[in-house]
C-alpha cells in the first residue's frame, strides 16, 4: 500500500490527501475486504492510481476493470465474451496494494432463466481455463441444457493471467527444454543422469525465482480458491456452482472446505487424492497411477475383441495368441525401443524414437479412448513391422530456431510446489531419488516419469503465503458430487472413494464404468443425465449409482481410418501429463 514516503506521492498536498484517505478508510470499517476496496475508491477520488500490478512475463493491460468487476467484450464465435478480473495479489493482507488481472472467458446461457455461472477448471495444475472453454465449452453447455453461463479463467500464473516467467526470452526457454528437459541425452559412463536431471531442476527453480520473484509465493491453490470466491461475488451469486476436472478436483475440494457455506452445485470429476497431492510427491505417484497399466491392458483387450479390421494391433502370433497378447506386444515394443531406439527419416526430416517416447504416446492415449481408433495404426506399424513413420507424424514438431513467444509449462510447478510438503525422508535429493527408483513399480508406463517430475518440489525456492492441506470434512451448504471412472489412468476411483470418506457425508460418489481420464473421456448418455439432474435440478444421485459408457472404444471401420494418425492432437483436455509427446525433426 502506498505510504507518505512512497515515490508515487511527490508533493506535500498529495501526501496530505492520501493521509486523509487512509484515515477515512480506517474509520470506515474493520473488515479487511471492505478496507481494501474503500481505499481503492478513496485513491481514485483524489486522482492517484490505486493499483500496483505485479509484473511478470508481460506488462499489465492499460485499461482494466475496477477490482471485483467485469468488463465483458466479444472474443470469439458462439457468443464468447472475455474480461480481465482484477484480484488482490495477497487476499490475506489488506495493506498490500498489489493486484493481478485474471483472464476470464464466458459463454452466456442459451436457455432462460439462467442459473448463473458454472465455473470450470480443466486441471493441471497449470491448465488454461480459456482454452478449455474454447475447445469444450459448447459441449459442456449442451450437457447442462444451456441453463448456465459456462465460465472459466486462467488461474494466476497461467496463460494470460500474469504468467510465471522463468526465462528472459523464448529462445532461452527452448535451450533449457532441449538440454535440460530432453530425455535420452548421451552422458559419460561414470555420470549419473538422474543427478544431471536434478541439477537442471534446481536451475529451473532459480530461474523462476529470478524472473518471477515474490509472485511465486502467491500461486498456491488456496489463493486460487479465493480468486474463485471473488468471482462468485462479482457475479452476484450467493453460492458457487463449479465443475472441476483432475487437479481441478483439488481446487474444488479446497474451495468447498474453505468456503463451505457458499457451496452450491459442485462436481469433482476425476478426483486426485488431496492428501497425497498436497503432501509427498512419491506417495502421490503411487496413489495416482493405480490403474495406468490396466488401461493399456484394457486397450489391448478391447482391440482383441474388435478384431483386426477395426484395430490393426489385433494380430496374434504363433507364439503369443492367448488373451492379452496386444498389451504384451506393446510392452515388449517399449522394452525393445528402450534398448535400441529407432532413427526415422523421410522427406520432412529425421527423428529418434525411444522407448520412453513410445510409452508417452501410450500414456497420453490412456487419457482419451477417443484417440484409440486413430492411433492404433501407428502403433501397429511399429509393433509389427518396426515402421515408425506414422508414429513420428503423431508427435513431430518442426524445429523453431527463433521462438518469440514464451509458453508457461512452469506454472505447473509454480502451483503444485507451493501446495506440497514432502515427508522428511523425501525432502533431500538423495532421499527423493531413492523414492523415485522404487516408484517405477507403481507403473511401467509412467511411474518413473511421474515421480521424477516431483523433484522440482523438493528444491522449489519458495513456500506459499497460504497453503491448504485439510481438514476435508468441513460442513458444506450442499452435497458435492464426486465422479470417477472405473479405469482412470491418473485419478483412480480409489482416490474418489477416499475423498468421499474424508468428507464424512458432504460428498457422494458416482461411478462411470469405463476407461480414460474424467467422465468426458467416453460418451455416456446415462452419465450426462446424472450430471444434468444434479446441476440443473439439484438431484443428488443415490450412493452407489453407476453408469455404463455408450458403445465400444473401437467403432466400425471408417474410410479415413488408415490416415488418421497424423492428424491426432494428443494434448489431453483435462489434466497435465508430465511430458507431452514431441519427436523433434531435424
């Protein structure tokens, strides 16, 4: 907050005016939120700027709405409107005058009367709310019969909401990703690649602190929950209606336990274990990947049932023809590629495809069964013939020698690591690496990669100003709906069952019998009806309610079947895999 010695105040008259404004605010109210906004109004009245915007990757916009207000403007088709929404940097300190503008997006309700905003969070942490509304907002609005405004935002530190900055420019960021984050780099026989990774992880933490500074302390989920509540108030709503996916379930669980009296209709879809997410990252690896390998097994069994016309992987050999042969062939190919990567070349360039690359394609496929028919031809080529052309096309990226725009994947760590507190035995490099080595047993597909990424939180340079890690049983105004797939690769049904137990009657678990990450991974009219009845009519399903998905993951053969692989976007709609698949061509 400005003071009489602030450089903003260059004359005695201004100092006297501000002193008078402060006194007015002091007399006005003892409530921090009222004092804060009364101070803003007082400073505006005397012609001074009330805002100090925290500068990170980009300068703040020149024109911003008053704190706590929206200024909607068209920003796309289908009635999309966007606004900045100004929130305090530190919700807990009314004497801190720093603010940050959040980027918010909305699709207005199409059916009257509107039930108000339905806030979405796509997960991550670090997922863009703007992106998910643009990509899936109309579909979600159809599920709720057009009765809600579909609203989301880029959380603080993410995307267009004062993003975290860890590099001077995009070129530096690319260099780090190429040399610090790339797998498969050659190292001398006497070198330890894990310790090289940890050195680069420590470098990233120092870089983020250098370029983002004090802002890092204000990126925790507790701060994001307070931003969400500020938006609820700005919409003039008594209660918050919310649908959170993946990490968004941790944000939702945090919100409903911080603001239980403001809980409206809240869905937590694809529940992560809140105790291990906010706790030890090795424990979180085990609690998250319970069914990851089983989803690959399920892909194989569904493929075998569909047959080779719908799934080209369904070709048993003379030595392996018993049920489960597809998943065994996939794992065998992974192991072969780890020992002997493929160098692939065509007219567009060359690429190296390793076992870890192959596993990452599979891992991202487990999120979305809708990608299976399009991607199995690429897998079949490499499994049966060693031909990597279609697999390379799936994840290839053109080398950009002079990037100009910074991406913000570091926001994932900026949020997660301010939410985390590892157990003492995993709070040092040696202790954590021992846990990483053991965690490979959690999943051959993703155990090591998931666990090692958590090392960033061992050496993250700051602690959160506010961190919420329970209790999870605070009373709520309304019951919360928990949704779990029976075979979700990263948010297993066991995590939802645990949260239901922790909530002690405040949450009710609903189960979808299917594969993939979150309920939208596979179509289900039955599930959509449950969600509609809950969000629109307020009907909570009976405990133990279950729904099947519609049809097989492998539909009938289509004309484009053999050509689809190169067109598939592997980026999940919900959640944030530890590494997106990209085969860099040279």
